[in-house]
């Protein structure tokens, strides 16, 4: 059964909900990453949804590629009307969806790692240096301490240093920011990064 992502997004609008709280933390991480990035910033958002985490924060001149397959969510993101923001209605699991935004200063992987297998998490994190500019940062989310610990291990083993990690005691969500500390690599067109779990 396919998940109803429109209904899932409605929890963002409930004050005090886990998703509403996570959104606040994610935006804080994004804001700090934007402050540290060169200008004009280049940004990629994987499984971007309606873009509510990043679109309100983008500075003037920012260039962003948001990848979202769900047509209704993609349409919401497109209504932002921001210049230099491209919404691609493509499979976010294929690296080709991001090539027009490479190299990016910031990649957002929010709402991704909780919906794919461990092997796909490892593969995706290992490929992120091919999407980033030197010193670029990734902001990511994952539910649960064990799941987040695995994601952090993947980043540590793929040429990243942890910048920030938020793990509220009274919530399951975890938010991290990692910075690329090795040389960027070159993306390989046709590479599959992940498939969403059924």
C-alpha cells in the first residue's frame, strides 16, 4: 500500500506535533548551513515534499533544485514563485535528478533515511560527495537513536565531519549536519541511490 504523503504532511500544521517540532529544528540546521555557505548558495533537496523546510529560508540569488515525485507536493513547491528554484518531478532515488544542481553547497536529505534500507542509506551517503562542492554540507533526519547512529557512522566513513547533531530527549526525531572534508567526487549518471521502502 502506497503511503499518503499529502496526509502525512498535514501533521506539520499541528502545533506541538513531532513533525512540527522537527521542522523547527531542521530549519535551524539549514539556517546555520546557509550562513556558512558561499553566496550565491547552491542547494539540492532530496524528496523535497512541498519545500516548506527550505523555501522560506533561501536568500536572494540562491539556486536550488528540489526533487519531488509526488505531483501535488511538487506543485505546492512550484507555487513559491522564487527565482532560480527548480522543482524536478522525478525519482529522487536516481542521481540523474540532481545533475543540474551539481556541485551543491548544501544537500538536504530530510525524510529520506527513515524510508529506505540500510544498504541504500550507505550507498546514498557514499554518493553524496559527488553532489557537493568542496566543504559542502548535508542536513539530514532520521527517527530513533539506533537509526541515527547508523547514519552518523555512514557519514564518518564517507569523508564527512559532523558539524551538529540534535537529539531531543522527549522526541524520536534526530537531525544532523555533516560537512564534506575530502575532495568531491564525480557523479556517475544512471546511478541508483535508493528506493523507498514499501
